[in-house]
């Protein structure tokens, strides 16, 4: 299964108001393993970037002045994502901008859905964590993904971070290999124990100081209602 973790940065929030894509960042994942293959480009939007947007991603008009236009990179971008499942956080935003750009430059496709399927990790996160903050920073904190190097939003960096978050959200076990031949394929006895490849290590997410403090406070309440608290005996 080929998946492309994708993010974009833009001049503003609404393509219907003439806003454009200024950065695309993609990382490739095959069978839940990052391949190291990426697509990353900055784009001259042929218009001014809003100050509010610059405060988010730090990409200035001066920096973009000599960058290629979207029409110059369009077909290479389509070729990179073609046939993959796109994994995007808040997919309608990015896909809306992509479709707008495809239409403007008269690309070989009119809409992203013609060549890709899309998985929205924001929708997935809201299903898994209803009523909680589910932006990328909140998910990094929840799953223990290091994003301390993320001063500004950046399409490639955010795609790399989202790739880690997505793997934790959907199971996390990417390097463990299970030998699970069906009984019809196996020549050995039925119900034979299966071997597990233990060469990979699982990440241990430890409780923070605040979480430990809350836990201890809860145990104090239990002690007032009971003579013994078993968790303090171990």
C-alpha cells in the first residue's frame, strides 16, 4: 500500500479569494514504512502573502520571488501522488487548494480525487478523541511525538511529523513481523505457536510529572475511603 503524507502552506485561507499554494511537502510510505522518498517545493504564488499567514509559516514574499510557478511543477507533483492514498490533516483545506491550482494551470487532471484517495487524519482523530483538541501539536503531545524543532509550520516538516502521528494513531507497529501462515498453507501441526520478530523496539511513553501528580492526588482520595490502596503496595 502506497501512502503519501502531504501538507501545504498557502498565502491565506481561502482559494476562492485568490489565495494560492506556496509550499508542498510530501513523504512516501509503503506498507506503513517511510521510504525516505519525498517531494518538496516552494512556489511563487504570483501574489502577496498575507502577514497573518507569514506569522504562521514564516515564508516571505521576498523568499518566493525566484521560485517556480505552480504550472512549472504541476505535472511532476501529479506523477508523484498518482495512485496513492493521501494522508492529510484537515484534508478539505489542502485538497481544495490543490484542485484550485489544477484548474488554474489547466493540468492533466481537474481534481485530486481523479488520481488519489484521501484519508483525513483530523476526522480520524476526532473519532478517536471526541471533544479534545486534535490539531497536530495536540496529537504530538498525546502520542509522544517530538515536535520541539517545529518553530514555524512547514509543509515538509509537518508531513514528517504527521507520518509519525498517523502510525501511532493507527497502531504504531511498523517494524514487527508476524509469521501467520494459514493452516491450509502450513505443513506443521495445527495451533503451533507463532514466532515473533523481536529485533524492533517499541517506544515507551512514560507519564509526565503533571500526570503523576494527578495520579497521586487520586490515590489520596482513595485512601480516605479505604484502608488500603493496592497501587501503593506494589
